[in-house]
C-alpha cells in the first residue's frame, strides 16, 4: 500500500490541486497530457509529464490502457483520478490494482454500488437511511412505470438509473407529460451512459439540496465534516455552495451526518465521498445519491474545517487510520469532536 510517485490521471485545476498537496507531503508527481495540453499548467507543475494521446478525451484522458502505460513508463506507483473523466469508473480502479498501482479512491465495489441509483437506494433502505418514495424495480415497461407513477402521485421525477449531472432526468407535473418524459429520459440515458433503465421518485417541491462530506478509512472508521448547501442550481447544475447551510442546525446536522456515514459504511466506502440529500419543508431529509470521488466543491469544506482533503486521501490510501493516535494531527480533530464511528455502530 506504500507509494512515493503519484500519477494524476486528469488535467487542469484538479491536477494542479493534487500536485500541490502531494509535493508538500514529499511525493513525486506525474502529469499526463493530450497533444493539445502540452504546455498546460499541470504539465509544467509536475515532476514528470508524459503524453497519452490525441486531443479527444476518448483518445487520452479516458484511455485506460494509455494511463496505465504512462504509470509504467514513469515509475509511478499510485494513481489519483481527480474528478470527472475516470474518477468514478470501477474498471479503471480495477485496472490500476491489476497493474500493481494504488488507486487513491474508493474500492470498485463501492463505486458500482453507488453508481447504480436504484441499487444504491435499495442499499440505503436496508441500512435505514431515509429515501423519498419511488419505484426501483426491474420491470421497465411503460405500462409498469405508468402504474407506479399513478401509485406515487404527481409531481415526480423520472431518473436514469445510471445517471448523473441531471442527464436522463425529467420532471412530470401533469399525467399527459409522463409518456414523453419516459421516452426522453430513456433516450438521453442511453446516449449519455449506454444504459436506458429508469427509476421514479416522488418530487420534493422547493426542497433544499444539502450534501454531506464524508471520509472513511480502510480500518472501518468514518467521519462526516458537515454540510454544503447547494440549493442554488441552474439546469440541475450547482451554481453556489454555502457552508454551513443557513437551514441546518446542530440537531439536523447530527442526524444528516449520521445518515451520511451510515450510507458510506453500507457500501464499504474508503476515502473522500459526498452524500447528497433533499430536505423538505418539514426539514426531513431523504437520500439522493453518493458521489464516489473528491468533489469539485471540496474547497468549501476545507475553508470551514481548515483541513486538506487531498492530504486525507493520500494518508488513507497509505493505510493510515482516521482515529489512530492523538495530538495535533488534523486527521484526529473530527474524531475529537465525536463525529467518528466504526462499521456496525451506526
């Protein structure tokens, strides 16, 4: 599990972000770049840099074989995926492991469990994490989906099981809108994810979108680091993140943090992750999804906690325990506040 030379399988801001922390901690770094990015800042910042292909992402940053070969050629012994590109691809994590590389992220099994939204909600229900009413079944016929929509009532969301970023999602407020919503969501899901399966979820109108930053180690400890309020969105893309949330008090934070940790532990999570909830007018929260990567928004949490989440990622990937030891170690501070739990204790 020990490593010294980290290949960052990404570009731009996140690659530079990882490199800065890695360099501070004494690691060497390797940048990868497409032919279009030969002079990019992340290339200049790294200790080594290697070209991985033509400008299209499919020929470079999404080319698993090229990335593994780049690690072999540069002597890298670990890979940080950043966010986007291959960061939530279980097959990439498995390819890294097969090549003898430490993947600085969650286990492939956790990625797969949370990547399928219907499966993830079934796991959350089993773990006692609150979820909005919906339909998660295998019968994907329009007849069955229509019957389930009538049972749930309107308004509701049609969502791609393999979706993300608002793609493969449709809002239905009137019965006559359902057929077009099913067809449109299925078509978009097939195009974006190669998977046309759909699920239904009762819409929580005017809900607040609250996400909880979690962190888990390989020894079974887990912590939450409070919330980010990302209700301000445009076309289901986050515009502003606020922390702490203006609607979340101590009791609500404790309850949501408990459920976020339970969600992570239910899938054997390791590393940095974000559990997203929707909060209704009565301030009851329901699980939406888990992002199995370091979020673009992670600096918001770093600003309010004083912690370097990339450092946490590297230390956990080296096998360190979140609750081990005592003293001024930043990894210990959330445990001192009583936010840490162990698997089986939530």
